[in-house]
C-alpha cells in the first residue's frame, strides 16, 4: 500500500469529526479535497472506510480497524520527528568521546555536569587511551569526537584547535624550585625524577625537553599513568614534568606547576571529528562546551595560547 502521512491525517480527522465539512474546516482544506482524499485512501486499501448518510459519517467495521492502524502510524511518525528534532537541538542522543586520560580527568570532568544538566535525554560515553588509540577509535567510528593532541596521524580529520599545552615541572610546594617563575630542563637533573613510560605523549615531550641537556634525568620510578606519578610524588619519591592541562586534577593544592624553558616544549590540543559523515548537532554543541572550558582554564592560568 502506498499512502502518505497526510492522507492518514485526513482520514483520522474525518473519523474524529464524523463529518467531511468539519474535518475540512479543522484541516483548513476544502470539503471536495477531503472527499477526494478519502476516496483515494479507500481505493488503496480496497474497502469502504465510512458509511455516509445525509446527516452523519460513520466508520465501517473495516474503517474502525484501519483507524487503529492509521493512529499508530501517525503517533509513531510524530514521535520520531520529535526525537529527531530533539537530536537536532542537541537535547537527546548518545555521544561517545575518546580522550587522553589527563584531559578526560581534567578538562572533560569540569564540563560534563553542566553539559548534561539541561539535557536529561543525552547519554555521554567517555573512553580514554593514548593519542594513537584515541585517533584509531575515531577513525573506526567507535567515537564521535576525539580530544587529544594534534599529531601527524591527525591528517584528514576535522580539527578544532584548543591551544597549546606547555610542559611544566611539578614539585611539592616546599621544594627548592617551588618559588621559581620558570625552570630550565637542566635544572631538573639535580633531583630524583619520576618518569612516564615510553609510548605516552608525556614521555615523548619529556624526552624532547631533556634532549638539549645531553643527559638523562635521575629516574627513580617509571610509571605508565599520570595519577601513579602523582601518588609517587606524594610519597616524596621525586619530581616530574607534566603538561599544564594536568594541573586541573593532579592534586594541585599539594604541588606547584612551574613553566619549563630552554627549550619550551608543548603539545597542541584539539577536538577532532571524522571528515565524513558530518558531526551531529550534539557533537558540535559538545565541542563548543569544550572550547569554552578550555578558554576559561587558560584565563584562570593567565596563559594566552594560539
């Protein structure tokens, strides 16, 4: 059967009004147009749906059964359109975000509550991994949005920059370096150092910084997670170097983040989407929230990024 939703609406309106003229008035159509529509519907279904008298229009037994079908179709159609409209308005749907662990625990944690509060029908899935893992999930369609550093592997993706994330030395507040406005990488060689494992973006940045000193730090512990390094520092096992973005969750009240120089080492953070298909309205709205949070974090830190 080939019927349009408008034909079903006309049929339902006549059934509700028990009158062609009243239905036509309610639908803002002419009575002949309504009559022609009902004739077309009856032709398609192959039966009379109304018994007509000079005084009243009543549903036949077939018409009563067909009305239940038409009503269900109309209800589902309107409900589906409502869901789609809510989706387009970013008020419902599921969004999967892949992010570096430090960004998930810091930047994302700071915005999730405010983002979800006005969107009770939105479900947010957050998955973490290395920069490579995050991008792989995005390319495989396992994530809608990625929040990570920009790398050569980002080629071909849609990139919305968040700004620079400079490396800092992280020391206890009573450490000799704690009052310094900045520190050189070679200054760190005097102290026990907690190193992130090879393969992490923090390790890559740390190696880049120490490369100009032509010496290796005194690594007392090598860990594979930022929070493990924080725990080790809390036990007095040494100092470490983290990107500034880590400050939002790395027990900032206990440690001081001091910008590193000679050389200045940083990574560029961004929100990334697959080039195709285009991101959903929900993904775009979430990205706007991330950008706003990133700017606010920069403002509080007194940092201007690109």
